[in-house]
C-alpha cells in the first residue's frame, strides 16, 4: 500500500506533480498548458489493468509529491474508478491532490459530490484555468497538513429529504440544508445516505438526517455530505405540546 507520509512543497518549484488522464490527447494538451508553471510534471496514461492502489503506487514510485487528475477516467481506460475517487484516496493518504475536469457542471452533484469531502479543490478545464492550479495545489497541501479553511470544515447539521430521483442512471435525492440556505434544494448521490435508506421509496421524502456538512461554503458545488445517519425521532410528548 502507498505510504501515508505528508508531502511538503513550500515553493511551487518543489512540486513534482503526477498528471493522470485516460486520453493521450488530453494529457498532451494539459502538459503543454502546465509548461508555464514552475513545476515538474509526470504524465500518466491509465491502463485498463490498473487498480486505484496501483495508480497511487506508481505516482509514488515516480517520486511525485502531488496529483492532478481528470475526472472521467473510465471511458478510454475502462478502469473501475473515477478521478474524484482517486483524488479522495490520494488526499486520504496525505498526498495533495486536486480534480481537473471539463465536466464539472455535469458531474458535481453525483460522481464528484460522492467524494467531495476529501477533494480540496475542483478546477474546471477551460481558458484561464491553469493559473488557478497553484492556489488549488496549495489548498490541497494545507489540508494534507490538517489545516482546513472554515468553508471546508464539516459541522453536524440536519438535512431534510424533499425529493427522490431513482429512474436515472445515478440515483439521487434532493435535500434542504437550513444552516446553508433555507429554501435551496441540493442534489446529492443516494449513496451518501445510510445503506438502509438507499432504496429511495416515497416514504423517504420528509425524513431528516444528521451528518457533517460544510455549510460555510459559498457555492453549492463546494458542499459535501459526510457520514449521514437518521436523526433521532422527536419524542411523542414533544409533538403533543
């Protein structure tokens, strides 16, 4: 298994970053863009036989101390994981990692939010995105050292289910988070709910759950929902008062 040592790069030019993608043309384009930054880049094209752990091991074997990963990794390589999970697992092991994707808006409420708790920054590919990367890597480094800004801290928060969507390829539920924005509906993957509540029956609507939510986040896309569990039942005598 990969080491859990904390990686340190006080200056940007100390970074040797692994750039992971499943498409050679995308790797080449991103490498060309990163040439303007004072960092060393190791491009890694995924192979179908690779597991998530083998990718992390290769990153360390190449002497990298940071990771930038594309999100949609299954289409060309057919590996069994997305970039969001790879970034999550890297940060879990104190290897600073960020997500870099052209499909942020399409995936932010589903396959990205599934792993958002340990994704410090998501950078959308496009004009000007490269100059965002140094700050994103710095944020990942700081989180790897145990420092989270207020907007990335989770606090025990009640959420209420207001709708379910079970007919799509990726079942989701809509919830409200009063501590964030009282009337806003936020879509989260059904897999964020406890395993006992993922069949998405109509009786789920109106139920309240407790979990860690970073309700100081400014944008909906930054919200994470961690370790949700059913809220305690209100005592009957309270309801009757």
